[in-house]
C-alpha cells in the first residue's frame, strides 16, 4: 500500500497509509494529515487517487508545495518523491516503477565513463572538474555505482562526499528508490540508534509510538551514513550486523528484520588509524570498506579551481539576479592560489559572499572574504590599500542606504559627523548637489595605488 513517511519536521517518523481515494494535508484539525506549522495553510494540499496513481495538488496555499525541491500545482507522485509542505518533508513510498528518472550529463571534460550526477532531490549541484586526480577518482566512483557493495568515502570536510554518494546512488540500479542521509556525528547514542534503526513504543522516554528508522525508510534504496567514524561503540555493533548480515532490530524490539537498502558511508578521518587507536571496531571497518574511495582535497587539484569558480559564479549570478558579468584577473589569481582548507564548500561560500558584497559589474579582489584576499605574503602597503578600499565601500553603501543623509550615516557608522565629512573627502566620494537628483554615489578617480600582486 502506498504511504507517506515524515522525514523531517512535525511528527517526524510518522507513517500515513494512502488507503482512501483522497486525503487532505493542512493545519486544521479536520485534515486527514494535520501539520502544526504556521507556514502551512489551513488546507494546504490534497492527494487524489487516479487509477493506479496518486496525484498531489497544491490547494492554493500561501507558501506553496514542492516535490523534489520544485514548486508544483499538480503532480503525479512517483516512488521516492520528496514532498515539502512548510517545514515538513514527506517521503512518498509507492509501487516501484520502471526506470524513467531523468539522467543529466555531468560537467566532466573528457571524463569516462560519464556520470549523471547533476540532480537528486535536495541536491542540484554538478560535479565539476577535469584534473587527473578528479578523473581517476570518478572512474572509481563509476565502477562503484555499477556494483551493489558497500562503499566507504574518505575525504576532508567540504570535499563533496554526500554529492558523490548521491552520484553512486543515481547511477546504480536503485536510483528510483529513496536516498536517505543520516549524520552519525550530529546525534548522541540513544537518538542515533533510533534514527537509524527506529524504535518500538516504550523503548525509551518519549517513545510514545513506533518509529521507523532510516533503514526502513530507505527501503530498497540507499542509506548514506555520514561521519560514521563518530558513531559510538554501542551503535557500531548494530551497524556491523546491518552491514554483515543485512538485518537489524528496532530499539526496544524483539523481531529481527531484513534490511534491503544499500549501505554507503563516509568519514573525514582515516578509519584504519581509528581502529589502531581503539576508537573504531575493526570488524565494522572491514565490513564497510569493501571499496574505499578517497576524495582529493582541493589544494591537491588546483586545475579544478578555475572551472569551479566559473560554475559557482554563473550559479549565483542567476540565483541572485545580479548584473555582475566578470571576475577581475587579480581576484581569479588569488582564488587559484589560496589553499582552501574548507575545500569546495569554502570556495562556494566565498564566491557567494563576494558577489553579495560586490558593487558594479565585476567581482574585484577587494570583494573576496578577508581570509582569502590576504595571505602571509602581503606587504603592509598592500594590506593598507585593501583596508582603505573596504572602508570606502562601506561608507558608500551606508550613504546609499540613508539617501545621502550624513547625520544618519554617521550614526550608523558610529562616527562623529565631522569625521564622516573627513572620510568622504579622503576617499573622494562625490555626492549629488541637487536634492532632486537620484542618489548615485560614484567615487571620483582615486589617487594612484601600487599595482595589485
């Protein structure tokens, strides 16, 4: 029987059978499924049966309904679809249909075999890169996708372990089934066990009803355990049983249940060293490490930085609806030489922050985050130049916000009005003299500065 399972939000873990020909979802008590959330309309959405299919209809709700992250008015549901209503995320479990999922080519120049990794529910970024280290790793990932064995992904934070796990899932035989993620480092022992394996009513304080764990929610799909190295020993023993025997038991239960999902795991630290230190079970390491994929950090593949910068620049230009059209040569040079300890995630965030801070149609060096644009090699003169530029841009922004009111700008900046006047003159910021003229704070040509290095 088709079901809706609550993955996130109010009443998480609850299961609703779709036995009737129609049901409603909303905030009011008389709905078939009540969701207590101010973002949800009184009757937010409805599900109707049409033949062998179930159709989701948004009931002209205030905040809309999405399926796999895309807004819908009317949408036939397929097995594995994720439906978001307010802060609640439902997973639709129906009959597994034939392979009809769209497959999108990745942005891998010359990569063989090609991977269709650009789309998954909740994940819309592509794999970008053409360095030898990246292509070698992706060929290994492609081979993993074709098999059905456990895979251990090892890499520093921000290298894209979850994206690669989704890639394996989407390019394997289970792509029509759910992809379920659990972060083992985010939950303490009792909550983590319940999250993965579920619990029976009365298993512990607060267990007022049976809860399905991620193993059951994944069904015949993929269960991805992030930060598996942080799982406590009590959970590690149960994970070994899951990986070795493909079976599990709910917390507080007595029935041994079969597990049908594929198991993918990830760690930021070397599990072999954790085993040697007595921090990880050796039998679980062997069970999970049928295939180990090591993801190279960004500093080891600098050739991938320019295409990543280009990809994120275009992504945020569309998302932020900005008129920005280019990246200054010195800014791109700094992005290429920075060590990126946070890897691709840090690069992505740096581009977004820079585009939000930038003025004009070119992303300049001064727009980059402080830690990126400055390095140990910077001269005192260079640091002073960048500091002056940051100060000038801040003053211009505040003056624009207050429509040129110097008293209000001085108050916002925390300086005396006389100090602000001096700063405006020092930075040669030109204010319109006609009060009817639209405010346009374009600085006069600055004095010559040392060339950018």
